[in-house]
C-alpha cells in the first residue's frame, strides 16, 4: 500500500468535482466557453440536476475509498467552475458539491475545495462544506480570506508560471505568498493551479525546500 511506503508523509486524495466532470462529459474535452455545458444547464435544469447528482454520488464514493485506503485529506477539483456566475453556481452546482463534502464529513479528514478563476465564488465554495478553500494567483490572500469568511483555511496561491523564472524570482514571489499568509486562520502553501507540463522538476524540489526552510523559522 502506498501509504505504508510513504511512512509519516501524508497522502492527499483527490477527485474531480461534479461541474468539471459534467463539462468534460458534455463538451467531449476541455472547453474555453463551456457553451454546450451551459446550454444544458440553462435549457434542461432537471436533466442537469440529475447528471450532477449522479456525478456527486460517484465522486463521493471515490473519495471514501481513498480515505479508507489511508488518505489524510481530500481535495475536490473544480477546475472549470470559474466559468459560472455566483447565482448559477449557487443554484445549479453548489448542491452537488455540498453533497460530496457532506458524504465524507464523517471521516473527519480535512476537505479542500479547489477551483481556477473562482474569485467571485470563494465564499460559496466555502459554504459548500470545505474546510480549506483553494485560491489562485488572481486574488490576494487577504482579500480571499475576507470573501471566504472565518472558520476556514486557505490554500495557495503561487502562480505556477513563476517556476519558469530564476530561482531568485521564485523565492521572492514565494516570500510574498508566505508573508501574506501571516495572520490567517490557516494556510496551506501551494501553487494557484496545477503544475504546468513543462515545469522543471528541480524547480519544484527547490520550491518545496525553500518553503520548508522559510516556515521552519
């Protein structure tokens, strides 16, 4: 078992959120405008609700299996939900995401809700049931904390493109994130999105070592 090989190193489980999964199913792949997904959401609300509810059940089951296998925390990825307005998110997406978080609550592991371009949705993403809300690089951490409200930690928010710059620039931008996180109720340092495919693995190693050294002080 992987958790046995990792020893004391925590393992994070993850799954795609209902909206993002639905978008891939409806669009047939990544989409810039999500026009077909939105057309279904607006044009046939009942079918849309049934689809997201089905996906929520599958996602919750997937996360439960990961927790039972030893995952110390779980993260729900909603990479494309930033395409929605707050009203559409609350009405047409939030119930499904909330179901996922509710179904894994009994396990007592931290639940992280992550999205991209979700500055206007941060508060609602927390309301959906997350213990930790992911923040991308577009929103300063202090403003994100104001939008999310008390009782939840933040995750983020280094721009992944910074890793293509010089080590000195990476350290400088990382310090900005760590300094901005001071005083927050809780903060998990991370990139503001996933690792870009052509990122040098050594840059990630240096970043991790720098954050550990900096926060150990």
